[in-house]
C-alpha cells in the first residue's frame, strides 16, 4: 500500500502471508493491487478466490527453468478457469499429459498423469549431461516435467503436484495438493502441507500439517464436508507454529518427512469416523 503497486509477483506462500496480514489489519482490500502473479507451486483455489472477491485478478502461472513460464491464465478467462487452472498458455509451447507409469502413452482430458511438453521455448538439453537430457524425454521427443496434472476439454491445465510427492497408501495413489487445497478452505487455517509418513504394512500414510487454530477432529470433518474421499483422509496430524521454507517461500515437505524420521516432529495419529459410525 505504501508504494501503490498494481502488479505483484510471488509464490502461493507469499499470497497466503499477505492475505493473513490483510485480515489481521482488518483491511477490505490489498492496496492498489490489480493483478497478483503466482507461480512456483500449485495455487489453492481458495487463495485465488480470496483475491477475486476483492477485485484483484490472480494470474495462475506454470513452468520451469527448462521451458519458461509457458502456461498461464488470461485476464479475460472466466473465474473458474482463473481460480482452478493454469490456463492454456501461448503458442510457443504445446502440453500433453502422459501416463505416469508409461511415459509414451498419452492420456485424454480429465485424466491425471505426467505433464509433458514441446515447443520453441523448450531447452535444447542439460549442459554437459547427456544422461539427464535423455532421461527427461520420452521416445517421441516430449519433455517430461516430473509434475502431475490434467487438461480439461478446453485445454486448460491443472497441476496436481510433483510425481515424487505422490503418496501411495497400500497401492492407492493420494494427491497431496487435493488435501491441502481443501484444508485451506477452512477460515482458521493459514498454511497446509500433506506429506507421507512411513508405514510398515501400507508403505505410506498421510500426515497433514497446518498452521492455524483447528484441532484434528474438526479438521477431518471439514475435509469430509469439502468432499475428500475417506480413502484419502490424513491419518496423522501436526499443528505447527511455522513451516520450513525454501528461500523463495515454498514449504519444504522433504524436510518435514525427515524431521518426523528424526523424531523432531511427532505427529498425532488420527482417524476420521463418518457420521453414524460407532466402532
């Protein structure tokens, strides 16, 4: 507000922090900001919606160093496209979704898989590392991002998270970003991170860490009311004062995993009980 900035760039964590500060100050609007460019991590729809409600256009952007910011929403897009997707991008890059288990098998609209791409803004390869270059492309020459996502019928991209971040519980794939986005719809949750906790029988179970004033039981109930499947429910809970962050403000999930392994964090075991269940 001091500088009169109209265009702001940051990662979703920056946006969450600014929105929290805005609420703390009781301000109805974030200064003169007209557009908030967010990239670097999937943007929870509730964060994008918070900007829309005060007349600020969030610009959802996706890309990598290897291929530039190739996917982005347009100010003329409808609200659902702006808050739920990364848009269609421009003509310099073509996106296609491939089976995460078979990088040569393309998937159709609505199917989640690894995001692949090709086009003029793509790198030629990794300098002096032919092995890494060859390992980053499928047999048809599509660059494999390592990210999970899907395209809708209109070609808008939704990013689900990193392929390596996928939590596999007894053979069932669980997408952390889905849990996080639903958690952040709770008015008393500031930040959320879903990550795996090692389990001898199932391989992995979900731990949901939050900052905010919400206990485990009402949090699980909130997730259920927001539509989270019982098969994706967190089985561990952490309420933290702060998250470990990268220099650019992204939550370090791998550090959370390691802190649990080292015993520095001790998640509480939780279990969601659907209404009517007594056992």
